[in-house]
């Protein structure tokens, strides 16, 4: 893995930062380079995208980390990619063109956290109703939901 990470750093010298966290390799990627980095890693054997998720650091800049979990089937190695996203309408490039499995995972991140994935083939809600207001997994989302919702029948 060490040689692969050296090649990654050489190809993307100013766009990636590599570190170890709790025994797992983490690669922080500048947002515009996420698709090329993902394609490079896929070509190097990380052909399985296990998950795409988001971590909301409410009082940090950038507020969100989009997290991609990759797995190398032959080497049985894990690699985590992080991309920062910030602002009222955070956006990062989609990697659905690199990993088909990113399609629905990116839609889930959009639906629940409000992260827009530029270039996604079908970015729309996947879990919440189309007319739902807001993104319920954001840390500043009201615990009781939008104020205009009627109370539940059992309340």
C-alpha cells in the first residue's frame, strides 16, 4: 500500500493529503479532484466502493466531509477518501461515472444532508418525500421536523 500511496501523491501532489487514523489510511482530497483520484485508485485495484456517507461538523470549516470507503479485493485493504464541502448549498463532483454504486449512495447523501453531487445522472431525493423541506441528518435540523408538519396520529 505504501508504494501505491507514493504514486498517488506523485500524480496528485497538491490535491491529496495522506494520513493514518485508527489504523486506517485516510486520503483527504480536494473536491475538484475526487473523480480523477477515485479513477486512479480503481485502476490500482480499489474496485469496490462500499459506501458514500457524510459527516456534519456543524461548527467547523468546511462543515461537511463526504466520506468514500474503498476496498481492494486482492490485497484485502481498505482506503477512506474524505472531501470537504461547505456553504449553504454544498457541492462536490459526482463519482457515479467512476463507480456505478455511487449513484444511490450520493442520492442518499443529497437527500439526508443536502450535499449536491455535480454531474450526477439523477440527483433527487431517494428516502424522503419529494416535497420534504430540509435535510434531516444535518445537525442543525429541528428534532421535531419542519414546523408546518401536522402532529403524528399518536400524539
